[in-house]
C-alpha cells in the first residue's frame, strides 16, 4: 500500500489498494464513491487517493450491503443515522457555508428535513410491509 505525503505524514491508499483490501472490483468503489458522496483526494494526474478513514467507511458500506443485505438507500440511511455521521454532515454544511457562502441556514435545514423525510418514508414502507405480511399470514392460516 502506498504512502503519500501531504503536509502531515498520512497513510493513503490508491483505488487498487482498496480493491485488494476489500476484495471488490474498482468499479464498485467508484460506484459507491458516487452513491455515498465520498470525496477522494485526487493527484494532479487525477489518481484517487483514500485515507484510512475512507477505507473504514468502505468496509462499513460493504458490510451493510453484502453481509447485512441492506439496499443502497437503506445503507445510506443507516450511515446517516449514526450520531457521528450527523455531526460530520452538520460540520460540513457549516464549513461549506463559511467558505463558499453558497450554503445558507435554510439549505442546512432543508437538508436535515430531507433526511428526516427519507426516514419517515422508510418507516412507512416497513409498516406497509408488516401489514402485507400479516395479511399473507392470515391467508395462509385459512
């Protein structure tokens, strides 16, 4: 695994290193990067570099999708429901508002509302599925 020096000495991984470590194809990593909005460091030549934190996140995503059988949306919800993820997301929004001046307080609230709306939709879907299973159970018992 390669080490890249950027100011401080941090261990970084190329996409091939991640692919071997996680035992998944490179295109899967690129897909997850888009789906889960993971920002990798890019070299001047355009090569992706990932940190240990990124590797841990990809491991978590792999576990949710492959072992726990979550859907992409379910995995996104699971990752966003962790307190640390919410804190990080809030910090990113605040930092973005400070430096880009494009993100307003209303945007941050809207993003939070969207996350809450997705959770509500997820809960409603689960309740509908539960009702359908109960109906199916009644039909089978007849």
